[in-house]
């Protein structure tokens, strides 16, 4: 049966931006007007994001389960940057009630009464029970595996995403135009933080890999539909970085091998946050390698909609009609 709309225009229909030329500079002039919520921000990448964006003048809500570290970070940033719009709100991302309270508090702390950008960054790693603590055969009451890695890295991201799609849509002064651009007076941006483990396996880390593959799946589905709420969705996938999430054993195994540089991860994230024209793109960040030129950031799963299956093509077409023509169009 013939399709009721052509295949090739699908990239335009889902409002995905063109492939990125990462050699081009980008502007950060939009950052001082943004109110940004970051989970897992007391240390590691989250703290680096908060530092860079608060230094650029953004209003930042840093959230983490580690209250002492988060409070200290915010005090330091206020002192160093002179930016009073930097706040810490404690939150356990595996708790739905904690996350609801976090978003409500973030709105209260906003200079304009809304949230422009949500960064679902919180994540952990550790011993993998599937390989380090198998049940004893014959045990009449074998204990279940500890699934904390899944709960933080996937359930927590889903909670954050669920709330972000509601709060970003309600951002006052923002717009959700029905044409091919999401540009408006205010931005609506969800940045998911996956990992290179979203793309490739990490030996000995099956639960971590499952969670990060789940984040990739979440991104790939959302970027085909979030435009209905006027929200742009992007994904960041860093390789191993020397942050507290990396256990000592991991550092030992990678001794002498190149790691991703934290400044490259922050630069890639800042490009996605600051440039309102980037929609539905996934940036992987690895060690700096030289093929013809030195390169640390590249796009992954950038063009998989070009060969999309019939279900996605048809659903996307219906959603576009609903956005353009309302209920009658649907």
C-alpha cells in the first residue's frame, strides 16, 4: 500500500535540525536569559555544567542527593561569579516526590517564573550484581539483585523527563509554533545525558549499559514527538571522563589510555544548550584523536530517520497534522 505522505520530507516533519558542523563557533549570548535545572550537579559533569553556565550568567538550579557537596558548590559559585541566581535543591532522583518538589522549587527560584532548560544528568556506577553477586543455586529465598544503577540512571531520567515535558511546555513567554522551527521568545530544551555506553557495551557493566541504552531509546523516540509540546530534545554521550563516577578499578584498567576531556564534554553540552536551532541531535564525546585533524566530538544516530519504518513515518505525519490543523486535522 502506498504511503499517504512522502518518505524523504520526514526529517523536516519531525523538526530535526540538519547535521551539525562542529567546526563552526556558536554563540553563548542566550545563556544569561536562561533558567537551567541540572540533576546530579554536586560533582563531576553536573558541577562542571553548573560552573560554566553560572559563569556565563545563567540562572542555575543545581540538584543532587549530596547536600553538603551541593551546598558548597553553590556557595563557591556565587562567590566566584557574583551570580546570585545559583541555587541548590536537594533531590534523590529515584524518588518521584523528591523530583516533583524539585521542579516546583525550581519554578519558585526562576527569575521569570519558568524553566528554560532541564539537564537530566544524574547517574551512578558501581559493582554490578549480575556479575559480582549471582544467587546461590539451591537457596530457597535468593535475594533480588541490587538495581540501584537502573533506578538512578534510567528510572530517575524518566522521572526527570516526564516532569520536564510538562514544565518546559508551561514556560511563560515561550512559544510552540506550528512551523518547522522551535525558536521563540524563550527556549524549551531537554538535554539527556547518556554515555558512550549508550552506543557500545562496557565489559562488566551490564546494568549500566542497559540503563544508558535505555536513555538512547528514550531520546530517539522523543525527538520524533517532543515538537508537539514545542520542546527540543538533544543527547550527550561522553566516553570515560576522570570524574567521581569512575571507580578506582576503572581508572586502573584505563591507566595510560586517553580519556575524554571534561572541557570537551562541557563545550558540547553548552553548544546544545545555547544554540536554539539544534534539535534532535546526539553528540558523542571521546578522547581527542587525530585522523586528519584533532577531533573529540562527533554526531551519533544523526540521520536514522531517513530510513525510518512505516510506523514512525505514519505516526509522525499524524502528529504534524494535529499540530498544524488541531483536533480536526487529527
